[in-house]
C-alpha cells in the first residue's frame, strides 16, 4: 500500500551533486542530479528506446545522454536529440518528477505532478530557531516494510523493552500511553515522573537526581515521524506545555519506501542543548545508532516472520491504537488514489437512501 500523492525524502541535500545518481522510491527508479545549489532534477531512470537506465549514461551540461544509442533528454524529460535522424518521436520522453530542496533535505513528489503542493512539504519552526541546533544523522537501511517501521515510530510502549540502556528503562513499563488520532497527525505520548534519567540524558542532561521525562510521538502520513523527548529535574515540576524549559530533543525520521521489503530511514535531530557543539552531535549520533540498530533488529525479525505461513491471526493490544489508525488511513488514501472521482452525477438514474 503506497500513497503516491505525497512528498518523500530522496536524500539529504549533500547526497546530490553533478554525478547522475539512481534513487528508488515506491519501486520506481529515478535518475537525479544537481543543476545548482538549490535545484535537483529527478527523471524516470529508463530510456524509452531500449529501457537502458539513464543513470548509466552521460551528463552533457544539464542534459542526459543515454549510454546505449545516445538519445539525449533535457531537465524536463524531453528528448532533444536522436543520433542519426532529425525527427524526434512524440513518445520519446521520460517522466519528470517534482523535486524541492528545503532545510537541506531533498523531497520528491511521486504522484500526479499537478497535485504537488509545496505547502505540504514537511517543516517545523525549530529548523530555523536560534535556540535550537540542527544536525543531520545517517541513513538506516532496513529490510522491512515501511508500514512496520512507521508503526514503531508512533509506539512509546516499546522503548522500555527495546532501548533499556539508551532511550528507556524499566520505570516506564506500566506508565499509560495517551493517543490522539483526531487530527491529521497521529500523536502518542506519555510522561514518566520522578524517575532515574535514561542513558541518553545521563550522558547529555547533566542531571544528578531523578527527572520528569517525556516521549511525544508524531506520525505525519505517509511516512515522516517526529519524536519529541526530553527530561527536566523533578524540582522544576514542568507542565506538559513547558517542555521547552527542559532538555529537549526532536528525533526526526524520514522513511523512504524503496520496495515492500526495504525501507530507508534517514534520521536527524534538533536539540535545545549543546548548541553548536559538534562533539556533542557526534556523541549523540553514536547513542542514536545503538538505539536504531536495536529497532532494526526487531523490525527485520518481524519482516522475516511475516513472510512465513501464518497459522493464526496476530493479536492487537490497547497500545496498538495509533498503529491501527495509521494502517487504516494509509489503506484509505491508497484506495482513493486508485480510483477517479467524477464528481456529483448529472441526472442520475439511481436514488440513494442513507
């Protein structure tokens, strides 16, 4: 189940230069390359002649020459040269995909081009706030379906068991999880009051005693997650809306579905502590890698089991409210894209009763 009318992350801005680069999103191969500091082009990575990947061709200025017979395509996907003949067939083109670069992230729109609304590109004010430090991390490659990966990112309950030395500990095992599925963004959260700081904040928070800590998981459909987590000394007695006064970190996950068994999770963080401290960024990256490798092990094990014959239906628990709503919304969006709405009928020959 893919939602195509959406912006997906093709890569960090630093991943694209003059060279032709193949990128696969939703099982479609793209050839991508940079034409200036702010502009990246994405074309269908397949010559319409013999289906040779254009990413294996040659860049000539801002055009691409196919490496098989030299057909050449410009940035719009239009064929501008067919060696050996003057006329260019009308079918000699490749699809161009809308691309935008924002916050040093390259987004590509995989659906109908006329619906590519720049206002829908993910953003948050902390990207440009002077009180926050923005740091791009790595790309985590998972042999797992993106739906399972996304579910993991709206699930605070797993943290106590999967990340006991980094992002969680036993103190949160029985703390209730709150879920709000009313808005466009799914939210799951909980506070753990008066408990020992987790490993992450033992290292970076400088706390000498117990803390109040929180996890807020925001899942933006189809596949971007933001985890707002942090800690504050118990004596501060922070209210939920006062998290800014504690040590606060946003972990961002941009999921790119490559195919139904392979997902790339590009992760980064934005923090209100250790501003402009690159050593702190490297230390945080190291701890994040430990935590995300723990997720990788779990998710890839689940993927393997899902490929086997199932003797009975899996169960759902109370903590699965967020993931359940997420799956339903993705299914509904995918089904909506698979049909064409012709609008209200004119002089219909049927009568509908509610």
